[in-house]
């Protein structure tokens, strides 16, 4: 059986690494990896392949960041060419990026069955590009591997057959466990880690000014690490507000997976607008403030590890003072760290059926 795996962004590299390692160890399933190029900087792409030991992509489409429609359209065109050449039995896509949707659309148009890993997530905000991507991808998919009970419930409410939904847990938790317990306190740590990259924040000068001011105020009380996304840095320079950031805040380039886990492990708080980072903080038992109006991981809010906050006035500052040392419920929401093994077992069953 031949599978094409389509990835293009940091979270997908992390997720794919766990399953690709298992596939690589056997001969009955052949995996071909397509890298769309959505994340292309060394710090956002190649370093993850090296550190996570992901098999080298057979195809790199080099389709870099652009407007959503243009990027997705180019990806569909180029992915279709590869699929026509390779003729896979299945396509695997992960998460909710433009690469995910493009892979699902190109495959479905060619009648190639689609497997969606991390299916069923919903923020219920149609203004969020990732929400459109995940909903459309689910509706293109034939097998839906879900990370949580709630994700499965979302799909059932939308009319999906229960036979197509398989709850497996969160594949990022598999990778997290591989690294986390090995991390020892051997370098400087920070009270707060910050990551900001979503257009709903970065495209607003008013919001970014407010976020920066809140961080500056917090820097008088706490040590802060800010690994800055290339797009965020570019926009802050355009707004001429990067120079307003307090010198007390440690600004770095984006970090490798292992490094960001280290700082999360020993931090008291994460301030972010990232979906993946919300989970990684939850796994790390680090309190989180999410600068968004909604989240696709509401379980983390229910468990008291995550709080939604708007970048208005001093809300980020005040909530930080209130929550930085709080602990949420000790609860497993996303499986036991064996998600990739369950998925791999399912793929082997499919492979056996196809060969009979």
C-alpha cells in the first residue's frame, strides 16, 4: 500500500514525525512525503526535520507564504501533479493549515481516499482561516482520527458516520512524551513564554501595541522569553513598534521543538495565540493565556489550564497576575501517548484488506 503524507507547517512536522517513524520500520506500507513549503525558514522547517528525524520529503513544492487563496490554489495544482504521478492508495493530512486543505481537495478530486489526523476540532469561528480548513478537510475525508471525545461529538453533530470516526488521542502527545521527561534544568529559564503569530492579532496595529504594552508592564515583575515568528517580526517592524518592546524581554528567533519544550516545562505561564502551543502547555502543566476569542481546544479551558483573553487595555496584565501560579485539574484529555501506534495498526489492517 502506498500513502502520500502532506505536510507544510511546524505543527504538522511534529505530528507526522511519530507516525512516519513507525511506517519507516516496515515494508508493507510505503510513505511518500510532500512538503508544500508553507513554512520554509530554517527555524520553522528544516530544524524540525533534523531534530525529529522525519524522513526527507520526496517532493518540496516551495510554495511560500502568501494570501490564503493564492497559496492554497498553488498547492492544489502542484499536489495534484504529484498525486497523478505517484497514484497513492491514500492521502494523509494533519491539522488545519492551508497545506492540509489543499492536500484533501486535490486528493478528493482524484478520488483518492483521505485520512485526516486531528479531525473534529471546532472553534466555531468562520472568520478564522484554520476553522474553514479543518471543516472542509473533515468533509473531504474518509477516515477521521480524532484527538478527544469532544472532537468526535462535533463530527457526529455534523452528520458523519460513526464508522468513519476513530478516537485515538492526540498524536502531538506521543512526541511530547518522547522529549519532555528527558529535559533537565541546565540553562536559564523564564517565568513567561510568549508566542504571537495569528493574523487576527498581528494584522491589527492597535492590538499589537496593546500586547506589547502589557508585556512591557509584566517585564517589571517577571522574566519573559519571546521567540518571535518571522511574520510577526516583519509586521512589528512595519508598525514601527518592535523598538517599543522592553529591553528586559528576551527576544529570539523561533525555536526548535526541544528548546521550546524546555522553556515551557520550567515556565509558570504561556501567553500565546497558537493552537498547538495551548496543548503543549497543557501537557507541560503550564498555565496559559490565549489571546483569542475562542479556542479549538476548549477542554484545556474546562480543565482550568487555559484562559481566553482579549488584547484590550490591561486585561493580559491583570489576568497574568491572577493566574500565573494557578494549577488546573490533573486530567488526561488527549489519550495516553500511543496515538501513532493506534493509527499505524489501523493502516496495517487497511493494507492487509487491500492486498487480499
